[in-house]
């Protein structure tokens, strides 16, 4: 058996070390570039929003007045609308997404599993403006005629279902957001459930558990960190959604507990007003963008903390 000469082996080892160094420093440079881009974005938002920050201070976040004529701006209605619509969408989408994922992994026959999974993934590829137009021409009339009037008559005493049936409003935006984040949560949860070892299911069934009991007691606890991560991923998509929400939420800067009332979100007010804004109004809109960025970062940080704690508890 032939061997490389000592000089050639040394040259090959030296070349390999050089390639490793180049690869290592390239990855570090890319990581630093990402951090620099994020820092540059943050600095630009802070600089552009500084006139609004210095004029309104913390009152910008707790004020509900948005009056460009008088030069008074408050972001509270938009923060409230963003969080409320996202939570409504999450409350509607999460149970259905969990059910879809559990069915695809645990119960669906093999001939149905792949087509159904592909269909769920295709729903995530539909542009948001298409969802918005569908909601505007199909969902809003249906809500106005067939859903909101009966809910108002039966549950109008409850603030969540009070008010006239406009059609456009928080309920329409929440439903469309739920449809939009549903395939994201379902796809991630499906992959997480598929990664749970088969031995855990077999052990539970061997101890006398039914198929559902094995899923509930053995599979779901092991997949809990991934389910939380999928939930926060869907929430992050809902927080930053613009076009569909802009078309359906009514774009009224008000705070209301009713799902029937129009509202506005941070993304929708930026999309509606930024092109025509100038001076202090443009600075206030930029500060709203800064608040949206901070909210997104905080949500992701909480998600990581929850996943870490859950992983420690299940590990």
C-alpha cells in the first residue's frame, strides 16, 4: 500500500488548516455583518424617530390621541390593536394547528399524510394581499350578515361581542391572521411531533395506553418546547403582518374591547400614512416602527426563555 511522502502529507495538512481558518473567519464575518445590519437598522430608527421621542417622551406609548392636524400623536391604540389582533389569531389558530399536526403524524393513513402535508405547506405560500382581498370580498360580508348579528344578539351583554356588525374590524382581521399563521404552526408542530422517538409511543401503548393517551402523555410533553417555539413563530408572523390587516381591520385609531369594532395596528398605520407623512408625523410613524421592532424582539426573547425552561423541565 502506497503512502504520501512526508512533505506532501505536511502540505496537505497545512492546506486543510488554512481552509478551516478561512471557513471559520468567514462565518464570523457573516455573523458580525448580521449584527451590524441589525445595529444599523436600530440606529436609523432611533435617529429618525428622535424628534418624536424628545417631544412626547414616554407619553407617546400611553396616549391614545392621534391627530396630525394638531400635531398630537400617541401609539397606544396601535400597540393595543397589534397585540389584540395577534392574540385573537393565536387563540383561533393554535388549537386547530395542533389538531392538524397530531392527525398528520399520529392518525392519518399513509396515502393521505403526504398530500395533506403538502396542502398545509402551500397555504403558507399564498401572498398576504390575496388573503386580504379574499377576506374583504368574502369573509367581511359573511361576518356582517351571518355571524356578527347572531353573536351580538346572544352575547351582546359581553363587551367582546358588543357593538354594531360592521364586518370589517378586529374579528375579520383576527380570523384572516389565524388562517395565515395556521400552516406555519401546523408545519412546525408536525415536524416536532415526527421527531419524537417511536419508542416513547410504543412504551406507552405497551403499558396499556390508548392511541390518544400515548399521544397526550408521551408525545406532547416531549414535544412541548417545539410547540412553544412554533406558537411564538406564528405570533411573530401575526405581529408584523401588514397588507391583510390593513384591508380588514378598519384602520381606526381607537381602543375597544369589542371584536366588532374597527381598530388599527402598528404595521397598518405605517402602511397607510408614511408615504404622505412629513416632519413630526413621519418621526412619530418611525417611532411606531421602533416600538414594533422592540415588541418583536421582546416576544422572541420570551419565547427563547420559555423554550429553555421547558427543555430543562422535560430534559
